[in-house]
């Protein structure tokens, strides 16, 4: 009877959270000038517990939480885990003359994982991959006439993934390789990106000048693969060291494009289309997702303290998106975090049973502008609030970051990202030995 009450409570929490998620826009709500390059900004920061640790997780293999960074971690799952999250962001964009602020919300992630056997764990989910959102204006002189250019972009890419983690050495209790696991992700990437370019003649006598709108719409889909490995070593009775590594293979994206060029009059109250100068529908090309590699370590010092550190390289420069470099370089990420769990023996006390997390991240982004590769720096923090008498948690993570510079008339962005995630553990797919 008590178990049925607990399950009903979990289901109620799950329904409420999913309803909240549905009220947040499912698409990416990125608004950044730096999303003009490539496929846009990489938007996924990891599941909530990961995000609060600087996004690090290549060597983490918690049996109660999912970890997208390394598929080998699924081998450690002991219970079924459902996790979902939503994001909220406040951002300031600064240049040499102006400051613009905005707030938005977006879909975070949703995933499910469970142990299939003692040595095999499986998970699958939906995560955002990149986001495109910008609105940029400039003015140029042409034949003694000023022309205003407006550039807009929207859309992004998402990933459906299926991850398997295997540790066959668990069958042999005395094996020195008992702490070794491998895994692989199969990922289906899909989405669309729309880019608009407006060219408007300026001046009081240009009402009946023909202006131009160039529009490019790309839709994408393709399959890619990620492999990973972890090995846990017992240093002392209560201290464990885990090494992690992953390698993502270069992926292929089927790209279908629609290109158009329209002419229009701009009046004080509206824009009146005149004709379509050019239209090309369903042009098929091949794009690519970059290969990548990541390695790092995790130190678990008893139940209380956990340290993690990782280094990641994404080969945006070498594995170009469409046959040319597109001003992209390889990106590099250093991330680290620490988690503290008081683990009081007392059954009471909220603060004694919460997980406290801190982290940082330094990213050399792939965008190369004005002979400068853009960088991003961020500090992270979070708390994991467990359900009473359960390993299920509500995870809250916050990231304070900045990217870019105001030098050479460029843009600096400052942001505060809040993620709220739910991680529910239960025996949904595990057969009971006793009724």
C-alpha cells in the first residue's frame, strides 16, 4: 500500500512537470549575434546536476542520474531514471554604444534510462543541440546612396539519442576489470534554420525604390555516433578514481535548401511585395557535424565530496559544415566542478540531505571574427533537493557567463541561465523477485 502511494506521488510530480514543460517553447530561443556562424550556438549544457558542475561529466557514473556526456555511464544504472528540465535566461548584449536586455524560456531536455541486465544499461532522450537567433543591422554606401541591411536568423538543431553502456566484467566478481565499462550513442540530428537578409534604400526620396529580401531556409537530418569508456579504480577504502574518455565520429547531415529573392516597396506603414526575382526549391546538399574527443577524471571521496575535471575539443575547423571553413575554428572546453553532500546520519534536516554543487567552464568558441576567436567564461552553482526517503531529486542549476568583447565594434554578451530539472528513480522496468 505504501509503495502505491509513493508511485502515485511520483506520477503526480511527473504530470505537473510535463505540463510546465509544455508551456515553455519547445524550439530554441537563442538570441545571440554569435549564432550567425555555422549551425548556431551549442545550447545543451548537460542535465541539471551536470550543468551545475560546469557541464563536466565525462567520468561521472552515478547510479541514480543520467549522464549524456559518456554513454559508458549507463552501465552503472541501478534503477529506472526519468529526467526532464526547462531553462530560463536573462541576457545583456553590449557594444561600444548601446546595451540591450531580454529574458526568455526554452525546453531543456527529456530522457529515460534503466538497467537491462546487471551489466547493461540503456537510455534515450531528446535534447537541444544548437540554437540560431539574431537580428543585426548595418548601413553601407552604394552609388551615393545609403542602404540599410538587416540580417535575421531563427531555428536550430535537436538530437534524439539512444545510449548503451556495457560492463560485462561485472559477471566476474573478482575481475580486476570490474570497474571498466564501454558505451556508444546513436544520435539522430534534425531541425531547420532560416536566414533573412533585407536591403532597404534610405532617404526621403526612396519611397518607390525597389528593395530586396533574400531568404534562405535549410532543413537538416542525419545520423552520427559517439563512443565512450570509463574505468573506476579503488584508491582507498572510501576513495575512488574514475577515468573517462569519449570520441564522436564525424557525422553527415542531409541538407535540403530553399532559396528566394523578392523585391518590395517600403512605405511608412507597410512593405508591398512586387515580385520574386529568384526562387530555388529543394536543393539537396551534404553537410557535416564535427568530430570531437573528450577526456577527464572524477574523484569520489566517500559519500560526501566529488571532484570532476574534463577537457573537450570539437573539430569545427577541420570538419567544415558544408565544404568550406565558414570562418570556423576548432573549439576547446575546460570544465570542472565539485559536489558536496553532508550525508548526515540524522533522518531530519533539509540542509543535511541536499547536494551542493559548484563549477566553472572556459570555452574557446568556434567563431573567428576580426582576427579573434571568441571566448566564453562561466561560473556555475546548483543544489539537488532529494524527495523524502528517496534518491529522486529536484535539481536547480545556475550559470553566470559572458562571451565576446566590445573591441573592434564587436558585441559582449552577459547572461544568467537557470535550469530546473526533475530526476525520478523507480523500478518501472525491473522485474521484482517477490510479489
